[in-house]
C-alpha cells in the first residue's frame, strides 16, 4: 500500500523547471496556499462588512466598487502579463517598466477624473444607482491603486521568484482584512470607511511590491523596453482575457434573461462551486506563464515540463471533480439549503468541462508565455460562440441544465483545439531547434 501511494504521488509530481532552478511542486503548492489564505481573509472581511452594513448599505458599497473594478477590467491594457513575459524572457528593464506604470496609471486616472467631473449628478446616479458624484470620485482612487498594485507585483512574478511573489501578494488581502477588523472593533463600518480599506490595501500591495522591485537591475539584454512593444503584447493578452471573461458569464446572463431570477441564483451557485476546482490550474498558471517565456529557446525541454504540469493538474482536478460530483447531492442542499437543490445537476454537468478546461489552462498559459496569444484569442472566440449559441438553443428546452451542457461542450471543444494547436506549434519549434543544432 505504501509503495502504491509513493508511486501515485510520484506520478502527480510535475518535477523541476527545465533549468532545474525550481521544484514545480513547491512553486505551485505555495501559490495554492497563498490563494487559500487570501480566500479565507476575504471571507472573514466579507462576513463582517455584510453583517455590519446590512443589505442596503452593502448594495451601495458594491455599486460604488463597480466603477473602479470595471475600469480596471477594461483599461489595465494587459500590462501585467506583458511585464511577466518581458521580465522572464530577459527583455525588460525594471526601471523602465516602473516608470511606465506610474505614467500610465496617473494618465488613465486623470482621464477618469475629468470624465466624472464633466458628468452631472443625474448621469452618475443613472449608471451607478444610489451613488453620489462625490462618492464616485472618491471610489475612483481605487482604480490607479489597482493598476499599480497589479503591474508592479507582476515584475516580481516575472523574475520567477515565486516565494517572494506569493508573500507580497498576501499583502493586499491581509491589509484589507485587518482594516475591516479595526473598523469593526471601533464600530465604524461604513461605506466610505470600507472603500478606504480597499484603497489602502491596494496601495499597500503596490508599495510592498515597489520595495522589492526597486532593487532589481536590468539584464544585459533588457536595457530598455519600448512602450509600443509592451502595450502590443499586453493588448493581445488583454483581448483574450476579456473574451474569456465574457465566456464565463454568458451562460449565467442567458439563464437570467431567458428564465427567472431564482433559476439564475441557483445556476450562479453551480458556477461558483465548479470554479473552485480551477484552484490548482490557476496556481499552476502563475508558474507556467513565466517559465514558458524563460525557456522559449529550449522547446523540447519546455514541452516535457508542460506535459508533466498539465497531466498533474488534470489528474488532481479530475479526482476533485469525481469527489465533488459524488458529494454534491448531499452537501449542496445541506450547506446552502433545500432551495438550492436545483444547483446539483447543473454543477454535475459542468464538471467534465471544468476538468478539460483545467488541462487547457496550463497549455494556454504556456502558449501565452511563448508569445502565441493568437491561439488563445481564437480559442476564446470559439468557446464564446459555442457557449452562447448552445445556451440560446438548449436553455429554452432544458433550462439551467442546458446552459451547463452548452458550457461543458464549449469548454471541451476549445480544449481540444488549443491542445492540437499547441502540439503543432511545439513540433515545428522543436524541429527548428534541432535543425539549428545539427
């Protein structure tokens, strides 16, 4: 039995990076632990704020946060992934990147402030119900802090120092949770105060990241990074991410549009629970992206690494999905109440797509690290088309179960396309590398 367990664990281990610099199990494991710790801190803060604010004020807070969060989603320019790519590949200068971060964040924020200043109180209230113009201006401070925090911390990830990156990334949820705890102890949990905690936590992550990266020096091949090259790479990645974001939400939107709010609520829970199974794939992607950029010149070794990582992620996610599928008929109604019993079957139907997508996620991040974002863009468009079309046909007939089936089919087909393209690209690159050494 012990020998079998050792063999199983050995088969799940992704090994080391091609240059033997990192143990991939340790790097991915530390990222998983950071994600779990962050989630626990967020949950504690969320529990306090929702209870203290009540539904009305919590709604005002969520609405005010929509402004900076939406601005960040659409205007971050993909500069974080661009920084990771250029740092990992040795083509970036930390000093030039930091100056780029400051100027872009300031410029984008000033443009937002001018736009808000030109809007009337009625216009702000129309798009952000219950939010005063002064509150919107105050909430806009979070936008540049989010940009600077994400862009600067990505420089740490780009150096492939995963321990430092995970420790630094914990700064934001820790400061936010401590701030909320302090407000609760003082009996001062209000919408402006919680907004201040959000702003302070992002600022803390930015400053903690600055404290690390200001000591970084440019490699010999990275004496400068052109603005156009950085933004060009970032925008291609950003486009893929935006399409993927829409793809994750199109089924929920169509369930809400074509069915009832109750059906949407149950289906939303199915999605949230299913996405928990992407924890391992998400952690692996944090490592795979910069490692692929760093080892672009050794495609055969890189392919072996990706095969091991993707295989390990697939096996672990599959085991988690099987366990979750077996327990869901009992656990979901027990934890969330009998009203959510209708979430069980859609959740189970999503699981095959979630498992195949976890494998594809590793491959897609490797493609991005190799500069092949076009494959991910086409894959995202394919998935969005299949998902939206499938939902439009199946939801009127099968309800939320049809939405789950459409998502699973879309995810599985997209995974097949992405893996096929990855193998074709790697075959070509390996042949070219062997030709140069022959």
